[in-house]
C-alpha cells in the first residue's frame, strides 16, 4: 500500500476511538493522517518518552490555540508501517473507503464521525481528542478537547 510519495500530513496523540453501538469499549491511540489514508494506532513502537514529549507539545498547542494538525518530528512512513504490523487492533482506512466524514459538537467536546465502507457492510467510528485521563480502575478519558476538524474533513473529501 505504501507509495514513495505518500507523506504524513498530521499526527494527533491522545485520541479516543469508539465503534458505534451499544456497550462498545473505546480505545486510546494516535491518529495519523497521510495524503492517502487515515490510520488509528493503538499499539506503537514509539518509546514512552517520545510519545510523552509529542503529547505534551500537542497539549501546549491546544492551550495556545495553535494548529495541532502537524506531523510528529522523527515519525515517518516506515515507522507507520511498523506500527500497523504490530497489532491487528490498529485501523487503516484508505480515503476511497470513507463514505462520510463529519464533525459533531457535543456538550463535552468535539467528535469526528467516520463512516467506513467494508465491502458488504458499513461501520461508523468516532474519534475525539482527550484532554485528561482517569487511570483507576481502567484508563478512561476524563475530559475532551474542543477542536476544528475542518482541515482533515476537507483533505479527505478532496483526496477521495
């Protein structure tokens, strides 16, 4: 699937992904946006220190109202491919499989809703950026960020 001219457009940390449906448990991960696909990584080869540094930078950009749609320094397409091979829980969606992508403002934060074509069925996945976590008894989001998903939505719609 990799082509040599594919580039990472943005890398978002502290992403909470949920499948639509009753009693579906969410997962924490990273959202990597290339010019050809949307990738959710829940298990990565990235070190804890690097992940912490990138997450802290992203949080500081949110506080300063800066653009958070940036690639992570030192993380390339080769790293993305290694991460995709690490776990079957990682999700890769080429833009041509995205049937609909919308942003939804909720009371608690902003939600990105992606409807994916899986051949004979369709699946809806929801993404949101976490602001804070509770770690006991299980790691769950405590608060969510409010953000503008428009750059990602327009990239997907123009590329598809």
